C-alpha cells in the first residue's frame, strides 16, 4: 500500500462493513503488532521492507502518521496526510513508547460511541470502512516490519477474515488508484494471512535476502 489514504471513489465500491466492533478489532490487532514494532533495533531502521518505497524507518513513520491521523477521522475531523513527520527522529529512544501511547488512543477513538456511524472527515467515506483501513494498515505493516527485521509475527486471528472481506471489496478500486499492487498468486490451502497479503500485492514469502 502507498502512503496515501484511500479516497472518495471507494465509497461506491464497498459493500457491507465489518461485523465486530472496531475498538475490539483494533485492540486485538494492536496487541499482535506492538511487540513487533517495539522490537525494532536502531541498527535495523535502514533495512528494506516488502513495501518497496519504504525502508523500516520510513514505514514506521508512515504507520505512526496513520495511527495519529485516524484518531481524528474517528472523531469525524479532517486528517492531514500532506507530509509525513519524522517521529522516529523527533522522539529518539522514546519512539516505541510514544507509538504505543498513540495506538492506545487510536483504539479508544474508534471504540467511542458514534465513531463507526456516518461519514468520516474529509475522506467522506463510511466511518466503518475508514476504521477498517487503519485496521488493515496496522495488521499488514506489522507483517512488513516483522519480515524486514527477522521477527515472528502472528496477526490477530479474529481480524483476518474481516480484513479479507474488506480487501476483496476494496481491491478493484484500490488497484486503479495504485494503492494495491497486482495480486500475487498463492497455492490452494494458503493461510488467511497469506491470502490477505497476496490480495494487497505482497509476496507472502518475501524475505530481506
């Protein structure tokens, strides 16, 4: 996925929203992702990732931005993706703690009454779909970081079926917008996470080499 959020054309391409409360899904996704994100060492920040346009540092900064800006979207406020702050440099050794704090605020924001209702901010997409986007980023980018840094990552099982359904609906428009690359073939019997990654254009067997 690119650093740009999905825009208005998707409002005509998406069907039924996710089923479980977003606060619960994001809480589970965060519990799976944060140990990986916090486990990145300073000497790994320049490593390449499955996202060709990002090294680990850039990907963490991107995810940091998504986590912060989607708090605003949960509150029906506009988000600013015009630039990506270098929070890794800004926070120094404290960046893992700050990322954890912002992720907790994200979960709280999407668990708030009314967060899943109506349209979300300037994106003018159903709020439930917008929440699904940040759930997808948190899940998939944690895998990206784990692969780049040689860590083990087990995504929250309860999120995967929901995300596969979401991505199946999003993918035709997302590919036209260059948010997803072309799907990668996977063999029969592939796991849910392998299928999800392949639909977003990732090779589930990518390694840092």
